């Protein structure tokens, strides 16, 4: 089946496509579609299809209680409340259902259900989230690192040790997760103060990917260092000089250019 490109604006999304998205039958093709899905309708359809409509009231109560309703806050609220219901009802089957669902947004809910679980260690969470880090959909890959980032920050040394072993994974998406999830500042997420002040802690990840073959990974590593340069410019400048001496590749040059873009403004 040929991959859909998706509409450029919400008003241009065909009704039949939007209906399929809201029923969870297909994935979103781009950010426009991702933002256009009505998660409340999608949720109701999901629960009807899987004989769990009794969950709807409690989940919607959490969503409707949000001070600010955005795609991301609704996403997190649904995933978190699904976790609460799974734990309350000992419904592990439902987590398995949403983890492999055809809808990318439903799989995003699964990542929050994993990330918010208080009974799971950081090592177990990272192992469970790994499949989502390798997901073919851009939205799932972005949400999954945000879902576990609070625990990464809280258990930073253990998380960095685990993620350092992901840097040689054959899947570029898994390698990219290792750097993107630990960015000192990041995007749409809380900062990790320990890495802002001591970015050298991240070298166990960064050094392994200073000449990665994937542009997706290169962008993330460059952005990681650009984040760090805003609080520790000397560290980034010295590291880039060291890398340029050690690694005479176009990949390293590209990463260094991205890393130094704030310093060189």
C-alpha cells in the first residue's frame, strides 16, 4: 500500500480519512492529521471495540479536568488514566492491546501507561519503551521518550548506563532515543539540571555517536550539545575541537556545526 502524504491543512483532510483516524483504523500521515484527530472520539471507539466502555467516564473526567487541553496534555492524561484502570482492574491485556494498536495515537497512550507506572524500575521501563523507540511512526517515537524522561532524570546515572548500550543498536531510531531522551534542555519537556551543569555525564552516550551514519541521529547529537552550550559553552567548544581532531568524517563535521550554532551566533 502506498504511503499517504496527508493533507497540508486540517480543512483539506478528506472526511473518510478523518473518520478512519478517529476510529483508530489507520495511522496519521503527518503532523496536520496528528493534530486533527479527536482523541476523545478515538478513545470511545477504542473502548467500544474492546468491550471496555465502562472505562470511558473515569478517563474523560481526567481529560476534562485539565487546565490546558492540548494534544500532548490530553495524550498524557488518557495514558495515565488508562494505567490507573489497568492497575485497578488487573487488566494487563488492555496494555497489550493498545501497545500494538493500528493507531499511532493509541500507541502513544501506551507509552504513558508504561512511563507513569510506579511499580516498574527505570531499567524495566526503558526495556518496555524500546519497542516504541523503534516505532515506524514519528509521533510515537517523540512521545515515548517524553513518557519516560521524568524517570530518566530522577535515575540519571542508571539511565545513562543503560542507554549507552543502545548507541550501537542497528536501528537508528533506538540510537536516536538514547540522545534525544537525555538532552539537557530538550523540546516540550522539563530540563535535566544535572546535565545542564555537568554535560560530561552524557559522554557515555555522545562519544559513541560522534560519527553516526544516520542524519536522524546526527541531528539529535548536535542538538544535545547545542543545549549544553547554553550553560556550559567551554565544555562544548573543547569537545568539538577534540572530535574534529579524532574523527575526520563529514558526519562529525555536521554534528559539530549543529553543536556550535548558538556559540557562533
